C-alpha cells in the first residue's frame, strides 16, 4: 500500500478544547460511541497483558477497557485529559484514574519514572495533535527498558467522509476548518519514524480499514466527537444544528436501511523501548 501521510503538525495551532475547558461528555460518549471501547479487543490482544505487570492506560476515556486490563494484570493507571471522562471511569470502578493530558506526561514526576511494563492506548492518540512527538517522549519516560507501547488510533484517511464534510461546512460559512480540526491521523511511515526517533523499536505497525456501525447516526457522532468544529456556532444553536444536519444529509451512502456507518482507518502498532 502506498503510504501518503499528512504533514507532521508538531507546531500546529488548534482551537480544540484545552484541559481546563472540558468539552467531553461521558453521557454523550456512552449514548453515541459505546462502540469505541467495544471494538478495542484486538489492541488488548496485541498488548497481551501479564498478571505481574503494571500498565499505563493513556487516554482511558470512561475506563471500560481499563477495567478489562485490571482483570489481567497487577495494576493499571488510567489517565485522560478530560475530567468528566475520568469521573466516569471512577464511577465505572477503575481503581486508579487521574486527570493527566498526554502532552504533559513527559514532565509528570509520579508517572514518567520508568516503572511501567507497558503503555496502552486505544482511540486516543489522534486527539493529541498539539505535539505528538512530546506525547511519545512521555510514553518513553514511563516505560521500563524493554517495555512496550501498544496502541491503536485514527490513521491516515480516518473518518474521511465526515471530516471532509465538516471542513466543507465551515469553509462555506467563511471559517478556516484547519483552525478547528482537532485530529492528527498519521500514516504508517510518519508514525514509524516518530517512534524510532524517540528511542523505540517498532515491532509491528499497520493501517487497518474498518467499516464502523454507529450507535445512533452521523449527527450524534459529530455532536460527540466533532465539537471543535462547532465552536464558531456556540452562540447560535440554530446554525450549529444546521451544520450537523447538513453534513449528515450529504452522506446518504453512510446509511443502510436506517443503520449508519462511518469508514474508520485504524493505525495499530507495537513498539519496544530500546
């Protein structure tokens, strides 16, 4: 497969919400996106957690996959930039859940201390667009020598039809969509290089296409995950709804007899701290 990648946004500016203006809703996530942790089994299998291990779950969300890991290893620390999602993780029963932004992990004294056997991440790294290299550096500092970094995130051309629709809707209204796009979807060669340059040996990395059945519809998906694109319309609920409805209306091929789908492209990898 030809690996056409997007440019590396290590200095990109984005209006995606900062940790102190949490836009995530665990209730919305549960309603519109419970398929996300449900489809995380393959990356857990790739991780192959062992009973003696200490694991860091990076971008744990509401902790559903964290609970699965807790059953298989000695201990798990769940971290996420969203306070609302971490509260949900605690309610769901996660034993150690903390509000930590992946970009800040490299300077976190208690976590970035070379004590983890593995760092696991599912459906989270593509949200860490501000400086993805810094995130990898933080992961490296958390791991023991020989520790593994196992993750799955959005890869090149992930949710392309919805992302394109959102860009078009904003351009039509006079906004630059790049300023509101919160996602970093790298290709294989781009991310392999990033990992290797930060001291990892890449054991496996691949792009995996996955047609994904939604809980509700594209509108619900945008409301849950596309909130950064809707920031220009926070004071105009009617226009906000028009944008969401417009994008969904332009994706009739995504609906099959009342069931909505989006084509996901997952980047899945396993890398070892050299």
